[in-house]
C-alpha cells in the first residue's frame, strides 16, 4: 500500500514540477510543415489550450508516423516546455502536394483523432470521442496542394497517434489459389478486415509446413507481388492444399495480434484466437488426418509488433514400441494396461482420451520406468459413460514424440445404439437405453468439423428415434454421429453415405 502511495506521489510531483517550471514555448501554432515533415503544436490540455511548444513528425521520404509519446505519465520533450503525457492535445499541420491519383488515408488514436485536408474547415475522418485505438480510413482522388490538419486528444492512460497515406495500387492477381506441397500462398490486404487487396506473397522453408513472418517490423512497407503493404492495420490470408498420410498431427499457431486456422477452407476454425493480444499467445490442435485438406491461416494486425508463426508435427505411430495395449471397464472406472518393447530414451507417457476418436485431450501422465520389461497401468476415474477412445503419447528425452494405436472402450452397461452404419434412405435411428433429459444428435465430418446439431429434447428409456438427413445433402463419404445428453456423449458411431 505504501509503495503504491509513494508511486502516486512521485507521479504527481513529476507532473507538478514539469507543469510549473518557467519556460518559453517555441513555434507560432499556425505555420504548416512542408516536405512531408509535420509541425505538431502541443497543448497541456485536452481542448487545445495552454500551449507548450511544437514537435515534428514524418521524414522527407514519407509523412507517415506512429507516436506513443513515451507512454502515459511521462515528461515528453517539445521545442519549448516539457509535456506531462496525461490529458493533452496536439494539432498537426502539413502542406503537401499530391500528384494526380487516388490516395487512401488511415488514422487512429487513443483517445480521439480527426483529419482534414482543407485546413480544418471540415473533417474527412472524425473519431472525436474516447476510444481504444480504432482506425478510420478514407480514399480520395487528389491533385494539387492541400493543407492537412490532424488533431489528436488524449483523455487518460494510454497515448497513441497514427497516420498513414498511400497512393492506391491495384493488385492484378486473384486471391483465391491454394499453395501446394509445403509452399503457402499468402494474400495481403490493407485494412484489418481484408479491405483492400494489395498482392500475393509465399511462405516456405522448403522442407516443412512451418514458417515465421514478422513483415519487416511495425510501420514499414512490406513488398508483395503488386503493391507494398504498410505494416500497421493490415491482414493476411494464407492458403495451402496439402495431402496428409494417415496419422496424428499437431498444429501450433502463435501471433500478435489475431489469428485463426482452418482445415476445411475456412468453413470452421480448429484454432481460433480472433481477439487482440500482444503476448504472442500459442494455440495447439491435434487430430488424426488422412487425405487432402484445404488449410487456411488468417492473420490480422492492428498496431505495434507484427508476427505470425505456424508449425506442424506429425506423430509417427511406431507400433514396435508397444508390445500390447488393452483397456477394460472396471466398475465405474476404465483401466488401461500396456507394455513397451523398449524404454530407451523415454521421458514419460501421457494418456489421452477422446469421445469421438478424432480430437484427444490429456487425462494423465506417467514417468518412464528404467526397467525395459516394465508393464504400465493407468486407471481413468472419470471416464465417459459412452464410448471412449484412448491413446498413449510417448515423449522421448531428446524431444521426439510418438503415439500408440487408438483403442476403443465401449460404453458401460446396456448399449445405446445408432444404426445403420451404411445409410441408404437418408435416415438413421437412435436407440437410448435410459431416459434422456436433453438429447441432441451431433453430426460431423472426419476432421471433426460440425455439420449439423439436431435437438431431440426429452426422450423416455427404450425409445427409438428417427433422425432424417435429407436437409443436409451429404455427399458420399464417412461421417461421425454422436448422441449427447446435456453435452455428455452417450454414444459415438461412424456411418457411410454412398
């Protein structure tokens, strides 16, 4: 408590000292900057009063800039008097000549910002309200000299002002084609919502599906096949069509700010971190795959640091590592037993469980035994009452990972049933052996992507219910159907559409 009081007192004294020191503000508050360099007139109030001095932004090469004034509660230097960065305002002025063309202006601020190209007589972008760094943009056809005014106001806490102008550039390619092999096609857009397509890029290591991209850093022009993209307020959609041999695969994605990953062309997202974060948070997804998948990786950057990272590891199923692997129900528990043919370099074993045989979650971990003849046993005290699937993840000391085969343990007691397994008349039947309070049938494809959710409501014991599939128009293939009661999986079955 005392430490916090001392910190507050220190901030107050710093502000008082900075604001009370005699000084002479420089600048006339009127003159426009030229040659792409802004004149910024700084005021020690949120309403452009108590003038402190001027600053400059931009370079002879570009008027674009991004400034956070050193952060909140600091003394920011001006040509004149130091500014305490809490509740202040800045009026930027720039007289600029534009050659005939179409230009897009983007501005953002925390808290308020607005933009004029006629000396402040009217505002093309008007975000003059407290907001958390929300961008605004406008596209104009210009030719000649313009008096640009950019006004900024900070109310409290974080401070930031952003300006970018770029001449419109039309990308000639079509952002649709998927990459192949291990080479991703990436389609880049100006704007955080895939607003203006700028051009294509590729990402590949030449050996794996993984890549890391930081776009050259924040607030720079990143080259594409057509138009450069300014690396604040932009978005990218990566595409790759890839064939996976039957196996278990783990995908890992991390990034700053938003990202999401799909295995079905963007119809659903198996990794979905579509929210702002600045900690490069990692997300993982593991699934059994077999065949060709249309992968889509989307990335959205708001401001500051830029990075997107993707990796994929396949867990080669080494059957020789397991001499045997069995499971059985023991009362309300499930007991798993297995034996390894070799325990050399083994660190530990993770037990993973699934209700559908596709998506697995860890439920336990066992340290490796130094005895090469050791047998292992694991008791799952909280198994599903329906069918359960198990596999063993084997972690080696050097970091290599392999998986056991998947075993299925049937549900306890008299079985719920879903039949037939080969569907010919677009109808399947669900037979429940106990009353269901809130029965639901969930249908998904073999990647785990949900296709349909049908509510059956309250069902008495021993009833057989019909589930019609006509409206789904399913193409030929293998699908998964599950019976749930209040989100608890009662039975999982595969069925075939011919």
